[in-house]
């Protein structure tokens, strides 16, 4: 096939525009376990604004429980897919700050960038969205000026600075640092499976406002189990392999399908199997938490 000059110019232009949009959409999203009681988050935003006042800065959350890398991983996978390609996320939940853990920027196969310590924070995003590339941050070139003697606030001095430079187009992704193998530190957990009529999975997170139990079991696996509304799902919950709860919950389309205070099972807004007490707090009542040490087993009991 012969491509004329006009077609070549068009293709080159489209390639340039596509890559420019992917690398430089100027959206920067922050996540941390810092809370908002002091100036840490504001300092990171100040560094970013100093790089480029044209950045569009958003917060994912700064209420990750202290040192909870698993929850940081979950909030990323819950949120990253809804932002366009080229968006840069800065996630700082870093109990190992100042140690030998790597500082990296991962590019997902869907085109978003995540600036973070490689300490397990990337577990779920890597598995869900895939790894296009990983680069280690060159902290000589990509570090806030005159911050070399600070070892305990990489969120401000390295991650916010690098994320802002990447989002603004001050640097390209190649200029972040050396490319690494396409793998990251992963937190072990019970992945969702269906075997011999038994669903297994983890308690990925709690619906923090209402205490509902959100598992990582997707609607596709639930469909294979084939519960009908009103059928009972038998739930067992384990913490570090020890059973801490057992009970039945009717599979329901709405919370109002059961009486106030009664259990139900349903698909949450992410279309994952979840459990709740209608107008009550399942997690508080039954002393349940979330994370990679919490797992579930679910079987189907036909009938109400």
C-alpha cells in the first residue's frame, strides 16, 4: 500500500497528538494516609503548583488508615479506571520511607501513571489494568531542589515533584528514570474463584460509611453460581484462616428487600458480591475488618 505525503503528514500529526495527550493532560491526583489535620497534603500540592500552576489537582483520599498499604492499593484500583489516559496519580502510603524500597512510576496498559513506593501499593492496579511499563525514579534528577537532606517526606520532595513534572509535561515518561522489569511488589491475598459450587475471595474493603462487607468476587463468578433473588447465600468469613463468622443472607436487588437489621447479599456499585445489614453496620456488629488477611467462602442455599 502506497501512502501519499498528505496521508503521512496526517498519520504523524495523529500520532503526535495522541502521545501528547497521553503524557501531558495536566491532571494530577493525590492519595495518602496523611489526613488533613496538618500541612502535609497542602505542602505536596504547593510543590505541584510550583512546578506548574496550570495543573488540575484532585484528591483521591487522604484518609487511608495509617500504614495501610492494602487499602491504598484498593482505592487506586477503585478509582484509576475512571480517569483518562495521561492522568498522573501520586500515592503515598509509605511506612518504609527512607529505606531501600524503590520509588517508581508505573504506566498502566490503559495509559494512566502512578507515582508511588513499590511496596505493594501497585498490587491490584497491576493485576487489573496491566503493566505497560515501570520506571524507577531517578532521585538525583527528579527531586525538589535543596531537599537532599530530607529523608522522611518523599511524598513532598520526590513523588509530588516527579508527578507534577510528568503531568505538566516538564519531563517525559522516559525521563523519570531507568526502565525496570514489568513486575511490582505484590501483597498476597485470596483471589476470587469458583470451585465445586463454592465462591472464595477476600474482603477487599469495607463500605466505610455503612459497614457493608465488599468482597473481590465479581458479578461474573456470582452469575456462574446462579443465585436467584431470594435464594440464600451461606457466608463464612475467615481472619488469618480462622473462621470468625458464619450465616445466611438472601440474595437481594435492594436493601429494602429484607427487614431492618436483617442480613442480605447483593452486588455493590463495582458489581462485586457484598454483604450488609439493612440500616445497620455489619462490620461493627460482627467485628469484621478488611484486607489481605480477611477471606470469605460463599455457597448457595436455594429458597428463602
